[in-house]
């Protein structure tokens, strides 16, 4: 698989990374470990986690996993949204939610929101050096490691970056070898705003992006993208199925059957990888077959031409719509 350099650390990792947001949610510990092993077996070497994932338990599961593969995996974790405060309610919330989610997957988002409210997760941090140091030490313990490759400020805005000691802590942690590099994982608009006033926080940026969004601007730092598929893929697939003329035309131009959901998803993922050649593209799945399919997409060079063509078609249409709205 294509590899990329992690900041200026000299370490490399796979361009396709696995997002751990689903761990310890609708899955128990054994299932979470099994899906991590499936990703590793498929060839993925980068894993993205956060203290809040899995109601505060995802870091611990990932720590158990990477301890089995010492030195073979790279990890991103974050500071900014603490784990659930009421840990005692987590097991109850998970046991109640898991069978419902399996029976009706569409209810997952609502049940997750309810579980977050019950367990007290999701409160934003103060973004102070003292709080960040405590979070970093906790993450190191949970991950069973002395070194985190990428440490991000989670959902930070320009207004959050008010403590000069926070940036000093990040540099000190880098020099001490506790982290390889640092940055901000937030909304694209928030990162753009931070870049205008505090670019020193952005050796690494992480944000949601898919081929349906405006093109990525040039960047000097490392870029990590997520949500290349999910609802973006579903929306485009529904649009193509509803407009058969457009679907047939685009299928002819790309040489691929875009009515086939698996084909469309593969080309969207491939296009995201091609548009972010020196960064990481994350995905999340609980299905080992889907994990292997995504790795196959990442390594399949024959998909490059149709993926580039699909991206061009999407961007041409996006630009035409933008111009039409501006004129009207």
C-alpha cells in the first residue's frame, strides 16, 4: 500500500488509515479487537482514535491491540473532548444499544446521541496546558505506549487557542518524544480560521472532506481526511439512481457502472486518496470484508483513471451549480 511520512518524524505509515470511532460502541471488546486485527491483516498501519470514542474506552482497546504489534502501527489521538464522565453507565448503555443497532442500523445516530447525554460525554475541554498535559498522559497510559505519532486538538476553534502555554506544551512533548507531531482536527472552516491567526498550531490538519466538496487547497503540512464516504457516498448514489440519464452518461465517461454502489464507493475513496497523496485518508467499518475491499481499492492502480474522471465530473457540476446560484 502507498505510504506517507508522518510529519518530520521520519516514520512512515499507510495512506489509508482506520478510524476507531466505532470501537466499544455497538461492538464489545472482543469484536473491537477482532476488527482491528482485520484492518492490520489487510495491511492498514495507521489508526485514529480519541479519548471520547467508545464512551471513553476505545483508546484502551487500541492500546491492547498495538501492544500486540509493537512498533508496527502509527496512532493519532486527540485532546479537546474528554471521555464520558459517568463510566458506570457505559456498560448499561452499550448492552441496551447493541441489539437495537444491529436490528435497525439507521437508529445508530440517535441512540449514540442519547448515550452521550446519559454518560456525560462530549463536554468541551478548556484547552489549557494543564488540562492538555493530563489528557496526554492519560492517552499514553490507555494506549500502553510512551509515544503517540500524531496528537491533535479536537474540535478546536481560534477562540480556544488562548493559552500560550498550550503551544509550548505541544513543542515540549514533541522534543521529549512523547508525540511525533501535532495539529488540529476540526471543521474545515475552523481550520481555515485558525490558519489565518495561529498557523503555528497546524503542522497537521484533520477534517472531513469528500470528492463532493470544493477542491483541497495546497498545504505545507500533513493533511488527514475523514468522511470520504458515509453520507456523501449515499447522497451521490441516490442522486445518480434518481437521474438515470446522468448516471448513464457518467458511467460511460468513467468506464464504470456508477449505479453499482460498491463501484461508486470505490471510485470516491480512490479519488480522495489521489487528491491527498502525501496525507492520510481515514475510513471506519465494522465489517472485515469492507475493510479488505477498501484496502484493495487503495492498492488498485487500474482505478486511478476512472476515479480522476469521476472527480472531474463532480467538480464541473459543483462549479456550474455555484455559478448558476451566483448569477441568479
